[in-house]
C-alpha cells in the first residue's frame, strides 16, 4: 500500500465514478429500448460496459495497486446497479429516480440482493444474475492489473 499515489487514487475514484455513471445511463437506456422492442432485457450489454469502465480506470495510473483494482470492482458494480435504476426510471417515470436510487443503493437491498438463499428461490434468473455480476467483477479486476 505504500505505492499508492494520492493523485492517481483521486483520479481513479473520480473518473471511475463518472464513467460508471455514464455507462450505467447508456446500458440502462439500451436495456429499456430492447425491452420496448423485443420484450426482454439482457445483462450482456454491461459486459462491454464493465470492460469500458475498467479500461478508463486503468488509464489513470502507471503502477498497479490492489486498492485501485478493488475500487474498479466497486465502481463497476455501482455502474451495473445504476443501469438498473435507469431502466426502472424509464419504465415508471423520472419522478421515481430518487426513490429507486435510494432503494437500490441501500444496505437492505444489497443484503437482500446478495443473499445466497436467492439462488434457491430465484431459480435460473438468480443464477444468471450472480454469474454476470461475478463476470463483471472479474473483468474489472483483471483489466486493471
């Protein structure tokens, strides 16, 4: 941890959050358009988003530090959940943005979402969702090495 350059850390956090927000906005919009046109959504759009976020974070520093990789994973998860908020806002209207944002980024939602019992009750959809989240984190971690 003694290799951390605070200027790089600042840029990793700021640029990572900005890029994750913009990527979440774009992916949430594409998901909504696909839902309107075809009647289903796909998490696969965020695979490209995770790669995009991690590549922008990687450009912010010269020497890799594990802290930067952890921040990349957290910021990528933020982008994924923000895309879910944007998708719901398109469905229910802009006045619900604050409600959905507070709900999705609450501790209660995160505990419920990552509860292992959801694999049993959620069935195949929960397994696919967890698989994609693992892949998003893996992409963010390896791309920022």
